[in-house]
């Protein structure tokens, strides 16, 4: 066990993909470009941003499903490398976005959930294996009779429960939840989110919760990190970020969240950003957000701001706010 108070520590993580450009040439696509954050045991960090900003790539690179270009990830103080990732997979798991494509259609539910137990040899005999599988299924709200069925026989919400059960099978300390409710009906979303919270209370598991729905993220997260074009532009406690956002991009995102009170909704002003999101293949110099920011100055074009503490651990990467 490490002396660090953090379970997961990410420092200057970069993930650049090489895109071929004709004969022998290539250009770097900077999907993640210098991301740093920490997660405490039993904590939920929400990661939000519009589609294509690199949220999923961060989650997959953390678990080394992609080999990082540079930077480091520490789990329980231990540096995660190619050599030690296999035993660490027992501690770090992932729930994928699409419950339709992340489950093998040729395997029964029992085999899908039992596969991590087989890989890590976590049972003495077949009876113990089956008992473990049935207790995990009960934990996520599935019946014992579901064990012999195939994934196509279930609804989207039930399939996502199977995916969650598979992640929980090895009793991990940390789970990357990659937009786990975005493919589900709104009525089912609430059930699945409540289940995530109940599991966290029972098992003390920490989450990196990736989503683009700010209401969902605010509900489930202790802290929220806002991501734009491969970089984190703001991190703060969930309530603090919701009530006192600082970065112009966060202000714009929050202004788009529907307000249930019609009087307040009429008074609130929608902040509409000018221009399109730049391509990660041709990133603007300096601050990546400057091409759409009304506060941008010459300094923004020259130098990229780093995250600075504005009090109470509220970190913002902006020169002018």
C-alpha cells in the first residue's frame, strides 16, 4: 500500500495517434494532450466535454487499452507499465458505452461474467465460480434464471447491468465508466445511475465517470473535470463548478443545461460559442479554446495556460478569467 492519499494519479498524459498522409508520411492526431488529475479511494471524478474532445481516449489510456504516447499513470502509488498491467487489471476495470457491442453474442451471461474470474483464477471449483457469478448478478439486479441466456435476449438496460457485473466480478477498486448511460432510455438511465451509487456505497469503489450530460455528471460526481480538445480546462468540486464556473467553455456548457423552473429559464442567457471546434490534426497555437473565445488576447495565441488553483482546489486553465 502506498503513502499517497490518491488511488489513481495521472500526470501529463498524452495520447497521439499517427495518421498516414500518403507515402511514408504521417501527422499526429493529438487526442489527449497533457492531462493531469487524481482520484481518491471511493471518489467519483466526472469527466465532461463535447464529442471528440478525448474523454474516452483518457479512460482507455488509463487502463492501457491504448499505450500512452507519454506521461504516467500511478495506481495505489505504483507506476502502471506494460509489465505490471495484467495483475493490475484485477484492480482497474471498465464499463463500456455500448452494451450492444461490448458483450459477446455467442456467450451466455454466466460465461460473460465468469470470464474475468477464469482469467485471474479467482475460484477453487465450478460450484464456487457459479456462486460468485450468481451473487454478482443479484448485486446488479439480475435474476439467477438470466444466467443461461444470451446477450441479445435482454434490453439495453439489462445488457448494461451485465457489463457492470462483468466489471465487478474481480472486485476492483477503480472503474472507468465510459458514458455508461448515454445509449439507454432516460427512464432506465436513472435506475443505472442509482445502481452505480449504491454499488459505490457497498463496495467503496472509485469511478472515473465519463459523460457529456452535465446533469448526470453533477448528480453522481464528487468532483468534475471539464475537457476541451484533448486538455482539461477546469476541475472543481461538483457543486462549486455548477454554481461558480470560471472558464468560458464551462460557462457555455452550463448555459445549455435545461432549467426546470420556467421563470429562471427565461432569465438565464444561453452562451452560444462562435465558430467550429478545430481539428485535433491542426491544433491552434497557444490555448486550444482561443479560436472560439470572446476573451482571447495575443497572449492566448502564443502560450497555452496551465491549470492554476483559484482557491478550494478549483483549478482553471485560462489567462483572462
